[in-house]
C-alpha cells in the first residue's frame, strides 16, 4: 500500500514513526513543509525536514520535539558570549546537518538532493521530499506591542519574538512561482492513501497546499485523502495554531482544522474530546469522520492512529 504523508514538523514526526509500523516503510513518501526554512550564519536550515528525518531515524529529542537527542549547545553559547546572533537554538550535532545541506546547495545541488543525502546517511527508508526546491517563506503579518505593523518570517515571529505579537494575517511568499519538488506529483498520483498529518494547518500544511500543482494533485485524488486533526479538546497540543488559525479565518477547533483543507478530504480523524464536531464536519464539509484518541504517547499509539486513518478510507 503506497502512502503519501503531507507533513510539518514535530506532530508529523511522531505520527510517521507509527505510520512506518502500520505499512511497509519503503511504501511511504513524506512531502514536507519548507515554508519555515531560514538562512542563518550562512546556513540553510530546514526545521521541518530535519524534524521528520530525526524522528524517522530515531535520533529526535522526544521531549523538546525538534533537534537531536543528547545535543549540546556549546557553539550557540560561545556565539552568544561573542555577541553574535544566538536567538535560534542550533545544537552542536544539529549543526552538522545544516553544514552538509548548505555545502550541497553551494555546490549546485538542490534541496531535494540534500534531503535525500541526509536521509540516506541516517539510513531512513521512507522517501522524504521537500514540498519544493524553490524558496517559499511563511510570513506572519503582525501588529507589535507598540502598534506598529510587522512583517515577520515565521521563525522571527515564533522563535525570535516568542509569538508575542498580535497576528493579523499569514502569507506564503514565493508560492506562486514555486514548483513541486521532483517526485511529489508522481507520488501523490500513485498513492493508495494520502494522509495529511496532525500538523499545524497554517504553519505546516497550508504552505504545502499553497503550491498550486500540489493542491491540484490532492484534489484529483480526493477519494484517497484523509486528514488528522492537530486539535485536541478545542486547542492545539503544542505550538501556535490557536494564534494563526483565527488570523486566516479558521475557527480553533477540529471543525476549523478540517475546513482548512475540507475540499481536498474524503475523511478526517478527530479526537474523542472533539467528537461533538463530527456531525458538523460531516454535514457542512461532506467528509467522513473517524473518532479516536489522537494523542501519540509513543510509537504504538501513533501506529494505532495511522491505522485508524488508513481504515477510514476503506
Ligand atoms: N523552536 C524554538 O521554539 N526555539 C528554537 O530555538 C528552535 C531551534 C530550532 C533549531 C533547529 C530546528 O530544526 C528547529 C528549531 N526549532 C526551534 C523548532 C522550529 O522553530 C519550529 O517549531 C518549526 O519550524 C515548526 O514546525
């Protein structure tokens, strides 16, 4: 059974560890958000690709969610002592990934090529594809505490300024010109199931769907597309979806998450705590509903969630 997973960072990483227990890992292709990629210290950093790669290879820091387990931050601390920019928490081990990726790009390689090289080195079997080799930047339009308009890159909004600004809108700069990365459309066309992972709809999934070719490819396969709600009990488990969703006109609820990509879905998995949203999603969006415990305590619970998602398409 060939499966495409449309993925953001931490939530997707946890989920994918279960998915590769539910189906043969060589049958899985992951299409990953790059809207929150950034260049820092001259390095190309792809946080969501790295989260997915680290989770799938078993080196992720399970507590923090991002970065590598048992990493140290000596380079960052020294940089801070020297008065350099130290707002983004790059670990010493994590830095090796960014050095390798940046070198490949500098030598004329693509982000897809760099991603495949790193995945190969980490002995990851599923195929990991960036959504695009072209740059797309998730920009968060805010009003600062002093009332001034701010146009912030996602990482400036969330990490540098710690989400303190009032969000007025979100856009995906560069999406109009961005082409799907090699292999993305082919994987979706050949998939028996496309799973939209329990990731932040605005920061992780909509950037991928903002690439028109990808959105169209999913629309063509609607009968095989299932989404999983990242909302539990009317709120995100972590992150800032509750601040970004209203800014793009989405209710902060399982219904709001479903309506973010409702026109592409055949089925949607909601948490037991949000079961009251089920009939609304079914009736207003025309989407089948599965209700289950969506909290992924471990790989076993992630596997059960993946199985429920796949069975909801049968
Ligand atoms: N998130 C933070 O909140 N603070 C950090 O300092 C930080 C560093 C970081 C370094 C590498 C990486 O791959 C991810 C990192 N993240 C950090 C997570 C990241 O900012 C976002 O959570 C994702 O981009 C959203 O999916």
